[in-house]
C-alpha cells in the first residue's frame, strides 16, 4: 500500500543511468493489462528517469513515456 501511495509519475529517457550510491527503487509501467516492474538504483526525487534500452524493453516502454517510481524501503519493525 505504501508503494502505491508514495509513487510518482515521471518521464523516462533512454541512456546510461548515472552512477552513484542511489537507493533501490521500483519502476513500473502504467499498462494495466501488461504490467511490468523493474528494480533500479536511482534518485527517487528525479523528474526525468534515465533507463537503459534493456530496462525500457523490460517495462515495454519508450522514451517519453511516463512510469511510476517509488523508493524501495526496508521493512519497518515494531516491538
């Protein structure tokens, strides 16, 4: 539920993603009948997500499409 509530729509572009110590994020297409999701290390606050051709193909997306992006958080534990 958190992932749905916290996710944002961002535009994708094809290229080489920036290298760095970015958190793991879920990236999902918006196609209800052909839903796809990939795990990517990226800045969760970005407005324009750079994905490789292989990632775009896995998502069945093209440059200029919009995808859902959300940071993957570690499970919270309560005592």
